[in-house]
């Protein structure tokens, strides 16, 4: 296994650590530690791809594993947020359905010897999801630090968090449609 793929595996291994910090309320500063783990894990997404291209170590395994690792990281965070009542289940289900659809499309393509690599729309989707998760984690760090986000009875953090989540949903749905359109031949076959 080459270095970029090892970095991708590291991202996968950080998922349970992220979940631990998010879900165990007894951990002091848990949202800060969750943010730290998430930023490191999200950073590996940029690092592994950059190294693979720079060192000419791009592999079919990496093309498949990298987006899968992204999905594992992002969906784990969003599902934990639903459990913590920080995000509604509706946008998370929409994101999850798109991820299942595109991953299924990739698996079908792989069975016929094709690899569907991430495109610019998939990367924009991933960035929008990472930004949404980071904003939510930052808002929870502020709440844990004692900042009260209320203004005239409105929870400003909830409004900001929902805005970024729905922007991520928009990019997620758009990229899903583009993947299907560009790879419709896989479905037809």
C-alpha cells in the first residue's frame, strides 16, 4: 500500500475517534477535540490526493477508497449531529441517499472494469460538507465556552448551522445528478 492510500486509511481510522468525542458527553471539551480530529481527518483528504498526483502514485484502489473515506467521515459526523439534535434528519437523509446512489454507481462501474473518480462537483460537495460540519463544531465549541447565541429568542447558531447544512445539501444533490448524467451508460448496461 502506497503512502497516499495509507493516509486515506488514517482518515478512516479517525472516524471512530471523532464519534467518541461527539457522543461521550462526559469528555471535557469534547467538541474542541472533535473539531481537532475532524480538521486533521479532513486535511488528509487534500494531502492524500496531492501526494498521489505529485508522486505519480494514483491507483484505482485510491480512486475508490478516497471518496469512500470522505463519505465515512462526513456521514459519521452528520449522523452524530442528528443524535445530538444539532441537525435535522431530513438533510442528512438526503445526503446519505446521494452517497449510497453514487457509491452504488461506482461499484457497478468497478464490476465492469471502470473506475469513476471524483470530479470537480464531487469535490465541491465534499468541501461544502466539510465546511458545514466545521461550522457546527465551532458553534458547539462556542456554546461549551459559555457563549449564548440567542438574539430576540432566535438561536443564531442553529440558523447559521442550518444554512451551511442546506448549502451542502444543494451541492450534494447537484453533484449526484451530474455523476448520474455523466455515467448513465453504466446504469444502462
